[in-house]
C-alpha cells in the first residue's frame, strides 16, 4: 500500500501514560519514529487521550468500566484513573503534539464513538489511518474495528503499540489478521512507506 499523504492520517492512541507500560521506552521510541516519518511526509497527525469523568458526573457505563478495570465490587470503591490532572492522562514529553496536530479526549473505548475524529477525517477526505500507542486490547482494538465498519482502512503498527495484558493483546492481533479489519505492519515498513510518500509529493 502506497497512500497519498492527503489520504492517510496517523493516530497516536493513549489509554494511559506510557510510563506505566513495562516496555514503555521501547514503545515510545517506536511511536516517535512513526510520528517523525508521518510529520516529514506531511501526514495529518491526531492524538487521542482517554479521560475519566469525576465520580460526581459519572454514569453507569463509566462506573461499570472502572469497577471492571479496578476489580472493585461497588462504585464507592473505585478511583477515576484518567482525570485531567492525573499523570496517566498526560502525553509524555517525548511525544508532545505540534501546534498543527489535533488532540481529542474520549470516555469511550473507540476513538470514533462520541468524538469529532470521524468528522475530521471525512472533512479532509482521508480514507486510511495508522494507529500507534496504547492499549491494544482496550482502545486500539475497538478503534480499528469501528474504523473498518465506517469504511476506513486501519493500519496497525505492531511494534509501536503497547498492551496492559499481553495475552489479551495477542488475541486482538490474531483477530485483526483473521477478520482482515486492518493491515498489519511494523515500524520499519510504515516509516519506509511514509518516506516514499514524502518523495512523491
């Protein structure tokens, strides 16, 4: 696949701060490689951040999700992990967005549901997106599936995506390959593709 730079976007997906991932340094390095290549090719870049609402305005979905993730049996026991002031909500300094790049927050698992991401991509005539970041089994999986259902071509970068649970992430990747929802590639391949785009435009 050799896309034109105005028909593809790069999405840096964040389900938590990279510092909490046991392979954080390696993943951050790979994400930065992809971001750098995308920027040099003139590819539009978007950042998503997972946001928790304060308990006072949380509803059933937010409480149920927090209870499942934190293994709690009642809403009173949970502690919102991704409040705006929490380090887990922030983008690490190495990956600081540029002024020309988009940033959006989400309380859903998919980057498409309840956000302006789909509108922005369609308004720019974009039909493919490259995903890097975390977490494969929580946010990236539903983003790829939702995007494919909307008619986009998702591209999953294996070594530039991290997981909270390796076994669950492996199942997600196997499903991508089985169903055919996404192209699966590594950082070297994606960066080479972006460099080819940069030279051709």
